[in-house]
C-alpha cells in the first residue's frame, strides 16, 4: 500500500515537472493579459507625442483666461502672511446693518463654529470642554484687532488647530459668520468669562477649569 502511494506521488511529481517543462515559461515572453485595455490606455498618454496638435504635444496649455480651481474666489495660500495679505485686500461685502445677513451669519455660527468657539465666542464650546485644545476667546485682543479679511482667511484656510471651512461653508456664508462674530464682539463677553486673559491661554477659556461636572469618564464620547 505504502509503495503504491509513493509511486503515485512520484508520478504526480513527474507530471508536474513535465508540464512545467512543456509549458516552459519563456522569460522573454509577456504573460497572458486579461482585459488588456486596463493596461494599455486607448487615449494618448499625457506626455506622449501627438500628431493631432500643431505643436505635437498631448498635454495642451489651458486656454487663455482659464483659472486654477483653488484660485476661484479665495486666491490665498495658507499661513499667517497670506492671512495678513487677505486682511489688507479683502473687505466684508455685507453691511453690519444687514439683518438678513446677520441672522444667516448667526445660523452659520451655530452650525459650524459654536461647537468649538461657544455660543458667545468665549472658546467654551462642547468640543473644547471635552479636551480638544480650546480656541482663544474672540473677545480678547487678537481676533478683535484682526481685519475682517484676516478673519475670513482663518475661517477659509484654518489656523493652527482650527481647520479651514472652505469646503463646508460657502464664501458668502463665511463672510456672514464674520458679521455675526463682530456682533458677538460688540455685545461683549458673557458675564463671568475671563476677558482679560491673554488670547490662547487656558485661563481665557473654559478649558482651564477642566471638564465641567457631568462629563466624567463615563460621559458620552
Ligand atoms: C474644531 C474646532 C473649531 C471650529 C469648529 C471652529 N474653530 Fe475657529 N478656532 C479653533 C481653534 C482651536 C482656534 C485657535 C487656533 C490657533 O491656535 O491659532 C481658532 C481660531 C479662530 C479664529 C482666530 C482667533 C484668534 O484669536 O486667533 C477665528 C476668527 C475663528 N477661529 C473663527 C471661526 C469661525 C467663524 C468658525 C465657524 C465657521 C470656526 N472658527 C470654527 C477651533 C475651531
């Protein structure tokens, strides 16, 4: 019995080796390609020569007047220098007396900004109260002294721990949110907030007081 099994295995081995030899993979030959259209593109490659254009190139220069997508209404790069430039060059298209814009700005603030900045901009939103670095109060020096365009740049491109909101909030709504931010500043900080603390310091925000009662380890995430 044992001998028969061994013989069978030997035959099998011989068969496999024989098959390997017969099919003999030729390293010079391409393997079989299934769906070759996935490998060999039908259109011209971007940098391939192209007889259909006068200059013989496939990648053509954009037509005159074409704009880079990112350079649409917000043509600024990230960073504080660009924020300062935006502060010099941009003005809020909405008037502080435009009630429709103001109420829209309040809605934008409530939707996108309040979670971190808090209802009055003191930097005490629920996200900040649960351990995320708190934003500085908008009532203390820095944001108060910034030009509208600089605020617009921060809201659009972000600043340090704050992400940009260009992808979520339309430019007009960002301006309206700034209108609301100015209205909050005009209304002053809420009673009890540490208005005089330097911007960005934990004392200027609720974060300095640690998590509020009721949000212990067992609290909802
Ligand atoms: C995820 C939390 C978060 C959200 C949401 C958020 N911010 Fe901020 N914001 C921050 C943080 C943190 C900073 C401080 C960044 C830094 O350290 O420079 C900041 C800074 C700012 C500043 C500059 C303040 C200063 O003194 O430098 C402005 C203005 C501002 N945010 C406006 C907004 C507006 C308007 C919205 C809503 C569209 C918004 N933020 C949404 C976290 C947030």
